[in-house]
């Protein structure tokens, strides 16, 4: 899967052939070994250009091969043979040169890149390090600080930055291969002594120890328990402190540890899961590859609160004309200012001009008459939304899609308020909507294939990871969050503190524990929902019935805090205390601790010692159990959809793969056994009762996650 031809009389042109990204599969590696050998031994060939087919240099090692038995030549000796060869080798980089792709290019003596190319060593994002000598060559080429930055973050750099850093020798706007061939003709016959990066001494910055300590501290802080970034620092340190061959050996050892870690498997699973959700399907038979989205040049956002502002910005940044509607004057004034600030900051970050002219504002809902798609982001109240959908149905042009940004309400009910329910879907964004990558596209019973396809495509255009999900209370993300939060409340009743619960979850890898998160998003949000559900009963201060609602265990702790005006960060008090309303730094609050003691005393609850293991098992397994119910109900098409939603929308640590992948890693039988144990201890908590799909999976031998769909399919065919 690599071909050699001779061009311009004396240049050997090697073309990697493995679409779509020319990943370095065993066949491609063998092809490179063979063609390089041929080119080096052919007296007609004076210099060589290596390029990739179809405008992509190389996307790196073939990730699909990672879980399989290694066959074919190894990358390190293959790249070494290129570097050690006695004819100049020039990498012609178009599209991407990532991971093993860039390492291959670093083995070449020269690199020419197209101005639109992207280069990087993203192995860390797959739980690995650049172990085809990338961790040893890159610091020798561009210095330790820059190499540390690229290798520990995995970020892709533009060709311009690569030139500035010294990764490439030339950038062109013209045909890359033609330019590289000319380059190869020019350097033919020249000495290669100064071009073999592995022979370069690694620049040793002053204060080397301090630099690495600082780098280590930084990655430990941001890695949230991921081990690959730490190993990356160690590998670069080896480059800076050891001779090349010893550094290479250290790279190999570190890689072996990472490769066999569950984290690498989890991160590689996430890579493919993120792509799998794009191949969506619905129970009605609608599919990504057979449905046709309609173009959406003009959209409207209704309601310019926090969510509406973010959505308007995200749409404008995608290039759509946006009509932003807000009926309250004060809110409109604040929104205009906030939106223009967001657009300016976004433009500055991306190095482009702000797109303020893309948004027009109106206080009149009739302004949406000619748009192709409306996203409603008004107050989370069914009566308000019902009325709005009735109005939209009358105002909008025929065929316009009506989307709701509700985070939990019934999309079918909203659709029933319109003349064309097939044009209604949910587009559930996450705050801040112009930043967060996740979008849940909620199809209702009557949503047309075209409506789902259009919302999915718009999400993709907006740079979102869009997941198609069915309609139910809370959809996927928020439905699973409910039992998780509920367990956290129960743990407080039983003797835990917010600090203990949050610490356990943050050590697990969540960006924020449940109580810090609740303080950030506002306790009043859940309070309003519980009120709407008829769960809040302020009169019931004590006695056993105070902790039972609608026939099941209920914790009124959140309601009690709200009754005290403790809404979290915005009021300066919640589960923690803050320096002032709007403060960000959570501090332990003695008031809260004595409040909890008083609460337990009032309800005859005796505090017991609760450890991190119990916090994790109860909170996470309750959430996972709900995930199995969601699969059983057909609300998510597969476990990947749930995992992507949790990783991109809920701060689930990516190196743990998502809740469903994590359940598989822990062992489904263990998850089942612990749920049974906790349900026995808390029979009044239905969320702890193991889902029958989990039982069925365990009974069928706990198949690997990619086989779950078969079990689910069988289950559905029996229903
Ligand atoms: C040791 C480890 C070493 C030496 C490594 O090299 S590890 C691999 C390092 N490389 C990467 O991490 C790059 C991964 N790929 C990407 O970032 C992107 O795919 C891309 C920037 C190269 C292209 O992006 P895009 O154009 O948006 O396309 P997709 O991401 O959708 O990918 C298209 C299909 O190609 C599959 N793919 C991509 N890269 C690889 C790979 N390295 N190995 C195997 N398969 C790869 C990807 O899954 C898509 O497949 P489908 O989903 O369409 O089936």
C-alpha cells in the first residue's frame, strides 16, 4: 500500500495508499519499507519525496490495529532506515501529518508543507505517547519547551506555526508535491550529515529540573488522573537528559505501560465512539446515510437568556444569518452587549473578523417569518413553550423547522401544539452553548427523517458532536443525572459531607463534583423542576413522610437550601460558601455542616462513616443503571451515544471512556452485584434496582461493549 514512481528523471516519488487518512497499517508499513529499499538501491533515483494519496499525508498509526496482534514491520526501524539512507528524503505534507505520520516526516531529511496542512503528535489524546521516536526527535528539532507543549497537549499546529517552530523547512500555497519534487531536485547529492534529527544534540535549557517540575505539575493538574500526559513529560525528559538510544529505550518502556493501561483503551474507544455517533439511526428506520438534510441559511433564536445568547453566537460563527428575538427590553439590551462581547472574544481567539453583522435583533416574534429554522430558548416552562409553539406554527414559513432547546420537557407534546409536528425536534445545547461541544438532537414520535437529518447536520456545521436521541424526560444526559444527584443527596443524609462526595468524584476524574456543579448551575434550577413535578412540599419539616414523596424515598435537602435563599454561586451560598454573590471559589461552610447535623437529628438519622468507594459506587452505578434503562427503552441507539454525551457534556473523564464503557471495564457482573447489594440496603430507591438489560448482558456472559447492540436488538425483537 505504497507505490514508487520516478518523476522529473531522478526523484523517487513514494505514495502512501490507505484511504481515507493513509493510516500506517501493516500493509502500508510494509509498502514503505519495500519502496524505500527500492528507491535507495535504484541508481536512477537521486532523491525521494514521500506523500500521501488524496491530499492527506498520513493520519498516523492505524488505531484499529491497536487491539490486535502486531504484524508487519515496526515503525521505529522503518523510520530509522529512511533517516539513515544516503539519498535526501523529502516529506510532502498535505492535509494532516499526525502522530506516526509526523514521526515519519521527522525521519525524513526535509519537510515541505502546504499552507493548509495541520501537524501534531496527538498520541496523548489516545492514552499514548509519540513512541515512534517522536518524543526523542521533536525536542531535538524544536527545543524542549515547544516539544513539551505539543506532545503533552496533542494539539495540531498550522503549517505557518510549524514553519515558525522549525518543524517544516518550507510552506507552499501551490501544489505541494510539485514543490517538494523541486526541493528534492535541489538537495540531491548534498551531504545529509546535518539533516538526521536523531543525531542532533537535544538543546538543554537552563533550569532544566525546574522546567520539567513545572511541566509535570501543570499536566498533573489538568490531567484529572490521566497517565499519558505524565508519561509524555517523562519521555521528553529522557530526550533532554539521555543519549538518543537510551532515550528511545525509555520511550519504549513508558509506551509499554501506557499501551496496556485501561486508559489507552478507553481513549481509543472514545475516538471511534465520537465518529460512530455521526452514523445515527432512529427506531423508525431513519438513517444518516439515507436521509437528506435541507439547507439552513437563516435561523432564529427566541429568548436571549444565557442559552439563547450562546446559541445565537454559535449560529452566527457558523456563517448563518441569525434573527435574535427577545420581548423583554432590559434582557434585550443586556443580551446585545453580551453577544457582541462573545463574538469579539471568539473572533480574537480564532484570528478572524467578528461577525456581528450576521445577527439582527427584534422584539417582535413576527421577525422569524422568513427563517428556515427556529431554536426556542425561552424559560423552561411548558405553558410558555406551548404558547410559543402555537405562535410559531402560525407565523413561520412552510417547511421551517421548529426546534426546542428544552433540557427535559416533552418534545412530542410541543410538536402536538403545531400544525406540522413532523417539523419539530429538540436541539438541546449545553451551557455555554457557543463553547460546549455537545448537542443532543431529540427526535419525537412524529419528527420527520429530514428534520432530524437537518438538525444533525446543522450541529455538525456548528462544530458540535451531535447525538440523536429519543424523547423522554431529560433525554439521555439529564435523565441519567437524576439518580446520580439523588444518591449524592442520600449520602449527605446518611453522614457524608458535600466536600467528601465532591472529592471522591473529582479524584475519579470529574471536572467538578456534584455539589460544586450544583452551586455553579444554581440550586433553583432543580428546585423549579421538582416543584413542577409536584415533589416540593414546604410544610413537611420532619417525620418519616417528609422523606417520602410519590411512594419512594425523597431527599428535601436541596429544597430546604433553596427556601433559605441558598441558590449557589449566584447568591454566595449553596452547598458551599463564596466570598460574595457571583464568587467562584467554593469554601467549606460550617453553617451547612450544622444544618446537616440538625436535619439528621430531626429525622432520626444516625450519621455513619462513608468512604470514597461507596460514593463512587452509589452515584456512578445508579447513573449507569439508568443508562441501561435508556438502552433498553431505545432512547439511545447504543452505548457509544451515552458515553459521548457524558464525555462531551457532563465532564465525565475521557480516560475512563464514558459511563457505559466504564461499566464494562469494572465488569458488568460486579456492577450488577453492587446494585443488588445497595438496592437491598435501600429498597425504597427504585433507581438502585438493577435494570433487566444489565441482567441479560451478565447472563449472556458480559459481552464486550461493541457486542451490546446485538443483545439489545434481540431484546427489542422479543418485545
Ligand atoms: C504509537 C502511536 C502512534 C504512532 C500513532 O500514530 S497513534 C495515531 C495518531 N493519530 C491520530 O490521533 C490522528 C487521528 N485522526 C484524526 O485526528 C482525524 O481522523 C484526521 C484529522 C486525520 C482526519 O479528520 P477528518 O477528516 O475529520 O476525518 P475523520 O476523523 O472522520 O476520519 C475519517 C475516517 O478515518 C478513520 N481514522 C482517522 N484516523 C485514523 C487512524 N489513525 N487510524 C485508523 N483510522 C483512522 C476515522 O475513524 C474515520 O473512519 P470512519 O469513522 O469513517 O470509519
